[in-house]
């Protein structure tokens, strides 16, 4: 088993977290973003051992596609703002749901699971006050990605999310 | 350029603007020389006109006023005198007796914040070393100030024989009233100027015209006030702005002569009206309904000001205008979010309401009645209001523990982090455990919360907030791997006290669920092992030596996994801490019930208001008569209308809105 250097580990993780943080909340802010939200998550698939586990304000969201209706329920001028985030690699050799060929080694850091913790604020258009939120997300590799569609598809997908308004 | 030359030699000393503060003036009053000049001013005043009486009469354009002690005071009984009959219309006039009227005056009398003051050169003070400017300014400030009002001149400069002063528009209005006052033997001429540079107009332009302008403005304002008062119904909290063009009061003023139309008079009405209230809440309480019926409006741009003045309006009647499509409302933008009733009867748009309904509902999220048809139930509106605060309802913690691992860990963590961080490390952390912390210095903390924020210094050098930390070496050094490194960091962080989790559980929200795919410390499972992810939101108090409590809000996420054989049974894989200024934790909403009663009452009231407006609409009766009619028919709109039809010939003329074109 070839381990990756700590250098690569941090670099890849920060890039993945940065990419996620910069696109995910913009999608929530976008009036037409509802349909795109499910693209950030691992798919619900009875054959895959990898299942999405999403909790928003204590409410369990069974399927990422249900987020579309949550998105619809928020006022059109909702604005999420990321004020701080941090990330750590949880497993440098994450293999749940990986094809057999990818089980061994992880020299380029494409097989990690990455924990991202976000602290930010959200203003729902009609509400008087800005609220604070904390979001915890576990990013895992998108096994579906092949050389052909690498550019269109997200490299990392959300497997676990615990979002909550904290103010 | 050339024109400036003659002015320059008069003295650059005087031409340079000087910034003055209140403090300096008071000091001066107590000091020697210039005081005498001030006193001169006073003496002359008193000698010629007998003090307060004159000051009131001349300065405030109120005609003869009773001389009462400190007669400058606003809101004294003297104000009530010229309100007369108007006074019965309680709510709208309430504002008149308050200081807020000053703002109105200043808005109406002058938009300028600069005044030109003439007369100093012929005063005794002119022989002072500074030409008397200082004493003049002190005089103006003192005379213009009242018991509740501290007038302050921000800037001044002398140009030729005139002195130009700049102050807030409110203060300027007060100073302007000193026009014609006697200062050190000279009569002062005070007039508004757009800016000092445009001020060199002929002097004879001065006094007379100024007086006219000012008194005209005051008169207009007073007339607008009575127009508003006559159109206000305090019982229904309704402001009737229908058929403005036919208003006898406005016609008498001649405001509709020539090209002047609703678009001209409306903003002025709104300014006068808005000025009557001290706070948004006061306004919201006094006026819940407005009718703009019969104003020939093709779109709302002529009445844009309504949205600024009454953003919280609940009932709006736009009957019998020329509104044809939704875009005719664009001038109001996203205003009137709290609209509950909208009446569009007699507009071309009426025929399309069925197709526009959903757009209108979207535009007005709490709209209940559109053209007399209920489009949302009160329950739906109440739910929508609740949703606005958090579209995604705040539920209780989702705590899906596995064999009490999470619970046990948190209980120990909260206690040991405060009392024995080494023991905590020994129990749960190993050489591979990772910890980092980040500080969110921009976190919101609630508008009611103004507690000072303790300095972030102890944390900021270790903050791994990746919004700010963009270079790899720092990202790496602020990631602490292994109990030794973590120990080193924790010993440098302030001591803390977390609330007791047993007795103060409401200070925490803790959630957890299983997390797949952790590295197996035994190396046996290629696909990894399952763990637990726990997120804890809460607060702690820092045990600082510095005085005052330093309370912080935090969130902390742990990934727990099985330990290696021979080590601890449970190990911390990841420990991430994020800190922010303290704010009250958003707790799950208890099932609503306690508020049910108040909601019913207010919706009942709202319904009646809306109903009365509809009856006004259908019958042309005044709101008072409409309300009366509804009360007698048990608030049944149809019965009330039948009663009206049966009796309308017997009703007195004053039962009807005179202006309505029927």
C-alpha cells in the first residue's frame, strides 16, 4: 500500500473542500439551483454500500432529490454566506463502494474521505435577522467518474451532512 | 476664475471654513471678552420685544403665542392651539405634538443644509478681532436650541459681508427661524443656500422673499396635514387617499392647477404623513389600510412613495384605476410584503386575475384576500410567517447513537476538557488523532445581543479558517496530529468552563450518526470500519484573568472510531472546533399553541378591517358608516350590503365619501 505524503493529503483535501464550499452554497442561493443540489451527493442506490446520510436542522432527508423541495420552500432571495471553513482527512484510503481495481494504494489522494466544517450565515429574504449556521459534510470520491466525463462530473460527493441553524 | 479675484483680498483668514463644536461655545460663554457680545445680543432682544413672546412669534411663524416660561419648548400646549378641530383625529395627529414635527418642517421648508446670514457687518460685534463670527455662531446656536434640542453648527465661513453656516437639515430649519432676530444691534437676514459657492446672489433678494417662501411652505404643510387628517379614520386605521384630484382641500390649494397632478402632490403628502410618526412601529400601528381608489393611475409610479412611507401596509385598495398588468406595479418593487388584502376592482387587470393569481401570491407571500376572494387561509398565512424565519423547520437534535458510544464520549469530553485535558487525551486520542480549530470572526450574533466580544488573540494564531488561510505550510502547521501535538496546543489555549450537560442541557444541541469507511486501525478490513460522527453546538466561558466573562459560542465535530487492539476501545479520528462570538443557540421550536389565542384575535381584527374596506368600496359610504353597518349586521358583508341597499336613500349625505365619483 502506497501512502500519500502529508503534503499531498492536505493539498488535495483543501482543494476539494474549497471547491465544495464555493459551489454548494451558491447553488442554494440560486433561484434555479434546486435541481442541481442532488448532484452534490452520492446517489441513493440499493446496490451501493455508500448511502447518503443527510440531516438538516435535525430533519432527516431521505433522498438528496428531496432537497429540491426544501430549496423551493425558501424565499427566492435567500443568501447563504460562508464565513469560515476547515477540513480534515478522515481516511487516506477510503474504499467504500470503490471498484475492485481501485482497492490498492492511493498515491495521488483521489481515494480519501474528507470532513469539511463550515461556519456561516444565512439571510432568508423575508426575515428581519441574519441567522448563523454550521454545516458538517463528509466528501468521498465519486466512483462514477471515468476519464471521459472527468470534466463534467464532480470529483467529490457528499456522503454525510449535518446542517443546523445555530443562531 | 476672474470673478473670484476681487473676493480673495478680503481676507483668507475669514474665508477658510472652521469646524466648530458645542464644547467650544460653552467654554466661551464662561470666558471673558466675547461673552459681552453675546449678552449684548440678548439684551437687545429683550429690550425691543420683550423676550419669549417675540421670539416665539417671529421665530416660529405661529402668530401670537402665549408667553409661557420656557416658551421655546416643542410640544407645549401652544402647539395644540392651531390644530383646532383636527385634534379629534387622534392617531394621525399624535405625531404633531411630538418633536418629530421638526423634521417635517425642515423637510418642507428647505432641502438645503447651508444658510447665508447677513447683518453681522452692521452689528456691534463686527469690531471683534474675528469680525464677530464666533459670537454670531454662538448666538445662533443658543437661540435655535430648545430644551430638547441641541442645535449645532458644523461648519462656517465668512465671505464678504455674509456668513455661511452648514448644519444638519433639522438644525438648519431651527436656525432659519431666527431670520429677523436682532443680534448685537443689527437685524439678521437668514436665507437658505444650496451651497456656499452659489451664494453670491444680490442681497435685496433676501428678507422679504425668504419670509414668503417659508410661510408658504408652512402653510402648505399645515394644509396637507388637515387634508390627511380629514381623510384618516382612526377606528379603522384607514387612510383614504382616493380621488385626490377632487379633494376640496387640495383644489383650494391650487395644487392641481396647470400640469401638477397626483404625481406632484403625492410625495409631499407622504412626506408630511411619514413625518407624523416617530417610529416605524407607531406608523404600522396607526395605519393598516390605505385606499388609492379613483386616482386614474395607469401604473403605480406616481404613488411610489406609498411603499417607502408604509412598507408594512396590510390592506390596499386600488379600485377604479387604470392598472392593466402586473408590470404596472413595478415601481413598488418587492415592497408591501405584509399585504393581506388587495383590491383591484374596476381596473383592466381585473379580467386577468385568474391567470395572474399565482404571480400575485408569490409577490405578496401573506396575501389573504385578493379582490374579495380568499386566496390563503389565516392558517396558511401564519405558517408562511413561521416559515419565513426558517424555511427549513428547526427540529430537535437527530441523535442516532450507536451503543451509547456518542453519549458516553460527550459526557466525558465536556467535563475533562474543562478540568483535565491530559486525561481526555489519554482516554480518547492517539498518535493518529487530528485536531484543528477555526475562528469565524464575522458570525452574526443576533440584533438584541450587544455584549462585547472578548479578544480572539488566544485563538487567532491557530485558526485554520481556510477562507483566510490560503498557503499550504500554514494549513499544515495548524493541523495538529497526535496527542502530543494536540496537548501542546491545548495547554496554550485558555481554560474553559462548559455548562453542565446534565442540568443545562438546553445550552447544547448534539447530533450524531454512523459514518462508514474509517481506516481500520487493525488493518484487517480493506473496506474500512464504521464509526460515528458527532456534532455538538454550544457555548463555554473562558476562565481568563481579565475582568468580565468571556462567553463564546462553539461547534465541535468529532469522528469516533474503534481503537487499535491493545489501545483505547474508542479513539478520536477527527476533532474539529469552530468558534464564534456568543449568540443564543437556535433551539427547536416547541409545538405551537400558546400563541394561538393572540393570533385569532389579530386575524379577527384584520378581517373586520378588510371587510369594512370592501363595504366602503361597494357602497361609497364612509369607513365609519361602513363599520357601523357591519357591526349592526354581525360583520356579514352580504347582509351589510343588503342593509345598505335597503336604506341608502335614508342615509345622511355625510354617510358617503364626498369625493367618490358615483
